[in-house]
C-alpha cells in the first residue's frame, strides 16, 4: 500500500506491519471510530431527498401488497446474484431458481454447482439476516459469514471466525486493512456505533457510513463484501423503518463496480465522504425506482392472469397455482402434486391448462421437466433498461 496516496486529513491511521516479501508492503490502514468528523454538505441534500422519496414510494407500494412475496422473492434473488457477481461468482437467475428447487452439495471440481451453492448460501443468509431475532451485532455477522461460506470454496477459511492474520486487497496490495492485533478495538467501536440510538446523520446516510467502516475493517479472511452488503439490507430495514427489506443496492454496485471500489478507497485515502455518500444515495434512488417499476409491472401481470384464469372457468386450485407463480415462477408437476395434495395426473392436467392459457411454458433442456411463467420471469429477473 502506497502511503503517499493518503493525505493527512484521512479518517484513519497508517500503521507499520511486517514487510510483505511479495508486494513489499509495510503499512496498513486503521479507520477511526464512527461517526466521522464530517458535516453533511448542502450539495447532497437533493440526492438524499430523492433517495428518501423513492424509498417512501417503494415502502408505500410494499405495504399495500396482499402478498409481499410478489416482490420480495425476486428482489432477494437478484440481490444474491448481483452481490455474488461483485466477488466474481456468476450464476444466472435460471440456474439459481433451479438450484433452489433441489439444492445439492458441490462435488470436488464441480465448478457450476459450487457457484450455484455460493449464491444459494447468500440467498439463505439474506433470509437469516432479515428474520433473525439477534440485534445488529458482531455475533450476527459471524453467523451470517458461517452460512455464506459453509460447504463451498473458502469453507476452510474459518467460517464465522474473525481473521487472525494480515490480509491485503487489490492488485499489489493496493489497500491493506487493519492488522489482526488491531481488529478487536476496531470491531468493538464498530459494534458500539451499530447500537447508537441517535446519530447526527440521516438513517440512510448512516447505513453507508457503516458499510464503509465494515469493508475497511475487513474482519474475515473471505466473504467481507457479501457480509457487508447483507448488513446493508438489515440496516435499510431497521434504521430506515421499513416494514420489509425492500431496498438492495448490489445491482447498482455491480454495474458501477470500479467506481464502487474507488469511492471506498477515496474515503480512506482522502476523507472523500461526499463522493462516497453521493454515489450511494444515487444508487439507492436508482434501485428503488427499478424495484417500483418491476412491482407495478408484476401487479399488472397478476391482474391479467386472474382474468385469463377466470375466462377459462378455472378452479380455486388453478388460481392458487397462478398466485404461487409470483413467489416462484418455476414449477414441476411432482412438486405441485405434493404442495397441493393432489395426484400426479391432476397436477399434470392443471399445468397443461395453464400452458394452454399461455401462462406457462416448458423450460427447454431441463430435467426433470420444468415449467415457468415467462412474463413473470422476464419482469422479475431480467435487466430493465
């Protein structure tokens, strides 16, 4: 890490560490405790107002949904996919949805299943994070880390334990987080700030201050980015008073990955809180608008499908199947028979009726035979320009 890149007003200290024989690094960065010595600038008020307005609209829509799963399932799946992409793990929505229907343990050398399991673990940790009875705490973060890395690559890197050795980030150790001997003090201060009842900053701004601090401390050997973004999802809900975890920003971070990394570094190197918070507020508004558009489209499709089923004089069971498609747009005959407590032929007939109504299509080249609702899938999971 080049100490000349860090100005004197940086929000942390450069400390010497044993010289790295590979990179020649001799310094690490130890961030000072939150909150930062920084006044929220007037230039950011419009961005904050826009982000809060869009978040309010999203919360309003979410509160009126008769079935929150209409929106939550797909945004959580996309969050798992995008957050994993930031770490170099690429899985399509189709791969994730199929894996969720029948999770498998990856065999040695099975890269595809390992990738799917990693994203599935993130999805599992997301549910754990947003439903846990534990308060925001180091214990919760350790539990989430354990869920993330158990059974996949990196599982030998102390799941659920804070690191005991020095790590470095980026090519040629561009950034070096605190040495292990300083982790306890950093994490203790970090946890105290999580529990602060009042803050001089808006709750949404506070979320991004905490996210920076966690990524800078980098307490685990692996998975810090994913745990940090899981923490963001919890904070959005708790700090911003949301009824459900509607807001996720990994999609924005992934699309602007280089800027995301640079903005984090700029805070450490030259106290550029304004650049970091502005970037995050723009992302919040962007992702809230994206989720609002998807939700409005899904509600239109839901009403359209109800009319279609009604026109075919469909049974209450058929209506139930269609409603369930908004929580998971993939369905198999065997699974459906078990879910509804009907025979295989009955479930097969129901699926065929929905195919005839152009609600379902068979997913090609997939075994066992799987059907999906393309209109729902395209709105919920595909990129919206």
